[in-house]
C-alpha cells in the first residue's frame, strides 16, 4: 500500500488535508466480506485493497468525494474508520515507534489510539502506546477514550513487526474508542453478556432512557439486558419461556411473561416506551415477532432496540429490507455490528412521532408470571 504523506504543519483538518488515499476499517473477525458487501452498496466508488482478519482497507479516490473524518455509520460492519498514512516495519517497539513518529513528523496530536486488528496479534498494546506517545510528543492520559473533536493518531498493530499508521478526528462515540471497540467490560453482578451489549448500544447510538419508562424485551433470559434497563430506572417486562435469573426476578420493577414472543397477547402490549428483542432465532423470525407487535396498533413504543442474529455473515445483505420494514412501522432505524456483540446486528430505531417523556407507571403483574 503506498504511503500518503501528511503535511509538515499541524492542520486543523487533520494531516491528510490532501484527500484520497486509503481507509482502514476494523471489524469483527470474519465480518470482512459482509463489510465489503456493505461498502459496495453504500460507497461503490471505493476500491477494495488489503484485507486481514479483523481489518478491511479500501482505496478512496481523491476524485470521488470528501468523506467525513471519523466514522461512516452506513458501513455498519466497520467498528470505526481511520485514514491510512502507510505502514512501518521494524524489529523492535522503539524502532517502530521512531518510524511512526517520522511518518507523522510536524503534526500535533491530541491522543494516540493503539489497537490490534485481531486479538491473536501478540503485541504489548500498553507499552506501544507509551512508546508512540513519547516518540510523537503526546501526553498520555489515564485511558484511551478521547474527547469529541480530538485529532487522534492511530497505530494499528498488524503483526508484532508491522504497524499501520493512520489518523481520525474523534466525533461519533465509537470513534472515541480505540479501534471502535467499546472500552467497558461486563460487570461482575451482570447475569449475562447482554448487559454489555445493551450498554454499548446505548452509548454508541446515544439512546436516552428515562427513569419510570416501561420496556418489554423479547428473549429476556437470563436477564442481563433487563438488569441494564432496571439500573436505568425503567420498569421491565421480560418475555421468555426460559428461566430468568433470581436476582433479576427479585426486583419489584421486573416481571416475566413466561411465554414465547408469538404468545404475547396483543391486548397486553400497551404502554411500553421501549421494545427490545434479543432472541436466538433466525432474523426473519425476529422481524416477524417485532412486526406482529408493532403492526397491531395497540402500542407504538418510542424506540426499538433489536438484535438480529446472523446464522451466516452473508445474511447481513438482507439489512436494507429489514431497515425498510422499520421505516414502514414508522421508525428511523440505524444499524451497527456492536464490538461487544457476536455474529449479529443491532438495530436502534426511534419513532419521530413519540418524543414526549412518559409519566412514571407501574408494570402490572402477569397472572401467568
Ligand atoms: C441470547 S439469549 C437472550 C439474552 C438476554 N437478552 C439477556 O439479556 O440475558 C436468547 C434468548 O431468546 C429466547 N428465545 C428464543 N426464541 C424465543 C421466542 N420465540 N420467544 C421468546 N424468547 C425466545 C431463548 O429462550 C433465550 O433465552
């Protein structure tokens, strides 16, 4: 991959003020083809370049258009987007850090993001961050999460002796996290990893949950996502034939409807502000379950947060049809393959029609619960 040289002065627009070159898109290992499919659909002027497990790169012609500096939500499978300045190779961290500093000489950075394209790459991320920051004269903060507006030097570890150097301007939440990977872990008390996925969805899409709102989740057991909703002060109904953890059941603001999604009586689907779905079934079945509730007209929640499990990554090509269905239900959908998620897509869809906060209401107990 040819090296594009940054200008010798600090530029408010970022080092690649001359546009064009390559972009680096980190993604879930295995999602590279799905990402390329998405790129062909939404950014057809880009050309596919080098691919590695967990990283796809594309050539952007200077003649095409002037892309934004941080993140292309339409790429969906890209955790974030970085402009490439080229590669450096060398035998040691200090040698590589010196070459990285040479590549960006004359530029002033607010932060350095160091990340591995794949967790199998055996490289000391924390040490490399210190070495690159020192070589490039960047103060090292306590964590790698940057502020919106920061100019970020990216150091992508391709292998222990080869790094890609790039940059981006932090803006969208995911562009503030190194490699677009959500920096939090699963709390000890969480009963499932779904707690973290929902936490990332909330952060990544800027979802505002208000205490006193009501949520219903299809596919709720064992209850991690419901825990996250309860922590936000919501009243929660979890729909699942499987058992919900006792710690979640013990919360007075939680109730379980122990049934399948298709068994939820439509007359009981009333007064919910949020509808969530996280069922381990085919995505068309999840869409049908959502459609059954949303088309009934008994309740139009202000937002839907849905996990669409992909039996194969190639099923991601059906996303445009799913997004159209959300639009037909009266929602504005956005989709993202969450960095903490598996082979699945997260769709967050907000209704423009319902923006008023709801009064505090108490979830009613189900006779069958
Ligand atoms: C990935 S787990 C959900 C994790 C859960 N959201 C959490 O926060 O812990 C998938 C769940 O979907 C449930 N499920 C599968 N098909 C379903 C259906 N038709 N209706 C309701 N739940 C279903 C399964 O019983 C299983 O508990």
